[in-house]
């Protein structure tokens, strides 16, 4: 069987499973999640052995230290994956929730009920924990999942998928609910991208290249995740102590993630008081600064920022800094260079706070808080499958609800259309 | 300027307009809608003159009578378009609605606020009234719209767009908010399909061929509309009088639309009592019947249904009829041949009603009512831009709310991530 036929056969199994999963009780799904967690713990040695193969191959291939760290599994990380599954148990099951219901003049009662999306394809890169997270969240929400991980993690992903899907099946989950595309052939991805008949939605998780490939070639609907060129704007009326805390947190607490700040915008009236101080603190924390002309006048050790810097998601301890004339210029800069992910203003001025909230077009807009909060757990969703940067269906952190759609259920007593 | 450059320039204007539209007050938008309605009435002669050109060209081209009827405008139809705009005025403005807000343990207040999608591209076929409907609904919801109508209606669409966009601009709506792709060159559509930088969503409205072209070639997110292979299942425990009313209504009240019934499923226990009676009534109403073997035994004048009939959306006075053994077989048939649009059961049995509602995967599932109710006006949305048959973002009738997305607005007091 060729790659194409294999992927289609797998997707057909997923579709059959999805029909059964859609009406499975919360109890059965929760028991399966517990069994999957238990199986991960019991079979940790199998996973570690498989992971050792991936690590060895990765080292031989010369993968970067950062990539190898993402790839690495150990007892602690496996325990975290198991705990992640258990945490899903206590979350409410969104499926079957009737979010509204109304009665029409003719007596028809129309309700809007949450239902699973169906079959979800997840296309991701190195980290094998995504395999468990995605499988768990899709199961909790009654969706079948087709996992296509990075080739570097193929052995780890195989072991993990084998273990959790067997545990799920033993708990009454239909076969085919959790499947891995068990090949490193890229053709498999291209087949997935156009399987509209069997796959309801694709969620790519990874670098900009992966996401572009998926968006450009998919006919299956895609939820785009990822790129975050996030800004913090420190207004003239900011509390400077608060601004300092937020700027340092947004840049340095975890610089390699999409909700970290990449450009700092500072109102010109406050720049002389604020910039030299924050610049030194950031430098002490290892941050390289790249500033506009005015920034460099105030911060002699800042490098020159080019047009490219305003558009770059560094994902690193580098920060672009620009002094702006007013709120208007800040909003315009964000509109021009932002990626509609997370944007923050620091101000004590009520009108400016509202203006920023209203006018900045992004998944999450903050007043006096760090952009780092754009996260399913931080928002209280209890889980996260990624952060959507598109506007259709899901925007920002995607929790269990974002893996559902709805159907209208209509109760009549013989109504016909006039 | 080539077609490609023209479309890009137009889309850039739309994007600029969208930013301003997003924060425009409901009052300004409503006044513009009224002005647009008034302008349509005052300039009806211009529209009729342009339409006469389209009708003449259509006749010369040998367009079908049905197509010519869709293309035709007259005083009455223009008045209806104007009234459609006025009806939008009284609808609530979804933009700015905060649908939920919660406080996190760290004190962050997170709200979910409706915002416009941005720039919406509508690609549609013959009927020029879509030009007005779509422009009105997009304006009401703060979106810029790029209209690409069928080439048969180009003169009508030009006149209409010129009149309503001038009226809108005179009422304070930014230039570029309502634009027509003023060429019949198909290349224009292909450019639109991949303009992710400027267009946020595409909504194709028309036949299966148009929709397929858009889905297969677009990189811009698409909301699929359209195909409805809808079923009515008459259960053994149905009220036969009610079943008759519903079946006749679902098939004949307006057979050419997507929510009309295409296949009738009848439980075997009730088939001998129900089928001969309903078959005669349907025949008297001009409906051609195509039945399974058992149907033909009960209804001698029914033609033979082939595998293809179960999968066909006739959009005509033709009905496929199948006798099924039980609810299970009905649900399976619908799962196999349905297009997830509108499905109905007629039954007095509570358990079967719930089972059907739970298990049938469609945008709208009905108990004891006609499938013809799947419609934005019938659902009480006050307007409709189409009926989505996909699962992402919008499902079923799309009213004003479905033309919005949301953003999270987060109120902090200096919170940083730990």
C-alpha cells in the first residue's frame, strides 16, 4: 500500500470512530483518559527506549541543542504528560452543552448544541508531549485525531501512540480514535491537507514554514496557530514601576514562545525617564536592544533597529524598541507590524486604555498586564491545543470549547413553512 | 493596470476601510443603511436601465428562463432590496457585545468581545439582490466587503454598487467599505482566493461548481455554503397527518432551494399505510418519485431509484423514496448520503426523537418540522448571508453574528506571569 492509500485508510477509520465518539458519555471518555495516564506511567520504559533512539538519531543528524531538548523525554516529562491527561478528567465536557435555546412565534424551539468537530488532523514538529496533549484533548471533546508529528520524534511518537490508543481502546473508545501517521514521508502531509471527505479541520503547530505550507496547500479548513510579533506600549501616563515589571516579564520570562514581547513602544514624554532605566535592567538580564534613533540617543548601547526588526518575531533575548509620539502612532505601528496575537498597553489613563482595547486588532489585548498571559491555562480553559492567530472559528488560546462546533436542534409539533 | 493589480489595489482600500469601520458607531452605520435604501429608490431608473442591458445580453446568450428570472430586476424587486436594508437598521449591532467576562485568581478580568471579521469577499452568481443584501449585512457588522458577482449581472451590479457605495460614503462610511470587482475576467476570482494579506474570509454563494473552485484554490479561509441533500424520516410512530404536511412542505413549498427535502425515508411498518397516500398527493403536485424496490411495490408509478439518486440534490420536483427497517438504517443512510445540511424525523416517540437529534450530524436537525426552516429569517436572526455547510466558525444559517469574530480584552493591574 502506498503512502496515499495508507493515509486514506487511516482517515477512513478515524471518520468511523468519530461518529461513535460523538455520542460517547463523558464517563467513558474520562475513564479512558485515566487509563491512558496510567498506561504512560506503566510503560514509561518503552517510551524512554524509543525516545533514546530518536535522541541518538537527532545527535547524529546534528540537531540543535534547543531541538534536542524539546525532543528529550525523561521520567519527569512522562509523569507530566500523564498528569496532563488526568487534569482533563476534571474539566467539564463541552459536548452536548446547549448554549442557547429560543422559541419562535410559530412555536418552534431552536437550540444550539455543542458537538465535536469530527476528525481533527494535528501536524506538528519536534515535541513528543504534543502527541499526548492533542490526543487527550481531542478525546475529551469527542473528536477523532490524526497525529502527524515531526520525523525526529517518530520513534517516541510511535511508542506513545501505541500505548495510549491501546489503553483507550481497552476502556471502550472506538479503534481509530487516536492514530499516528506512521511514516516520515512528507507525501503523507500533502495527502492529509486535501482529505476534505474525512478530515474536518487541520491544526498545524510549529514554525512559520510548516504553517505556511499547510495554509497554502490545504483544502481542508485550517486553524492557523503561531506567529506572535507582540508589542507592549508604555504610555506617558503609565505607572513606571508597573511598566518595568510588565516589560521585563513579557520579554524575559520565556522568550522563545509566541506570546513574548518582541517590540517595546514608549511614549516620547516618558522615554527619557523610562528607557535608560529599563534598558539597563534588560541588558543585565541578557537582552540585546535594537532601537530607533531616539532610543539610541537615550540608550547608547542599543544597536540600530532596521525596518526588518519591527517585523521580526525573535523568539529570543532580543528586543526592538521604538519611541512614539502618541497613542495614535503606537496603534498604527502595531497595525502595520503586529501579527494580531497579543498586544498590551501600560497606562493609568482610562480613555487611552479603552481606545487601545477598541482599536487594536489582535486575539488578545491587554491593559496593564503582560502579553505572556495569552494561554489556555492562564485563561482558565484547563487545557490548550494551540493559539489561533486567525479570525475564523477560534481566536487566541484554544481550549476544549474551540474543538467543538454546534448544531441546531429544532423541536416542532408539525410546523411547516408558509 | 492588469486585473491582478486592480484587485490588489481594491483589496488594499478595503483593508484600510475595515480598520475605520471596526470602530464606527451603530448610529452612523444605521444612517448609512437608510441612505442606501433611499438612494436605491431614487435611482431605480438607473438600475433598471443597467439591468435591461444584462437581460438583453442574457437573452442573446440563451440563458435559461430560470436564470433570466433571477437576473431580472423591476420596481418591486428594487423596493424589496431597499426594505431589506431598512430591516437591518432595527437589528441589534453585534459589534462590541461582550459575550462573557470572568475574573482569574490573579485578578485579571478577561472579556470576550465581538468584533468584525475585517474584509469579507463574497463570490456569487446571477442574482443582483445579493449585491445589496451582502453589502448591507457587511456594513451593519462593521466589515468591508468585496463583491464579485456573476458576469451576467455585471451592469446591474455596477449600477447598484455605485449607488449604494456613494450613499454610504455620503453618510460617513469610509471609501472602500463597499466595492465591486468591476471585471468579468475570471482571473480576478483567482487573485481574490489567495489574498490572505487583505481578505479575512471568503463566502462563495452559488452552485456546486463555484463552491468547489473556491474551496480547492483558496488560501484565504472560506465559509462553504450550499449543497443540501436533505432527508425527512417518517418513523413507525409518526402522526401520519403531520408527516404528510411536513413531507409535502419540505418537497414542494420551494423545491429549488438547499433546505428542500431530496429523499424521503419511511419506516417499513408504516410504509403500506403512508406511502401510497403520500405518493398520490405528491404526484398530483407534480413530483416525480424514484423509489427503492419496496417503495415501487407499494407505489407502482414510482420510477426506480439508483445509487446516484440517494446522493443527488435535485433542486427540482423529484423525490427519492426509500423504505428502511428502522431508525438505525435511517440514521446510517443519512450519514452516508447526507450533506450535513438539514435533516428531519417525524415521530411521536420521545426516545427516537432524542436519538435522531443526538446522532444525526447536520447543521440543523428537526423533530416534527419541515427542513425548510433552515433560514436566517426563520431562525430569528433578522438577516442571512447564506447557509454554512461546514463546521468551522459558522454552521447553518449565517446572520449578523456569524460575520463577526471576537477578541479577548484583558484588564489588569500590573499582573505578570509567574
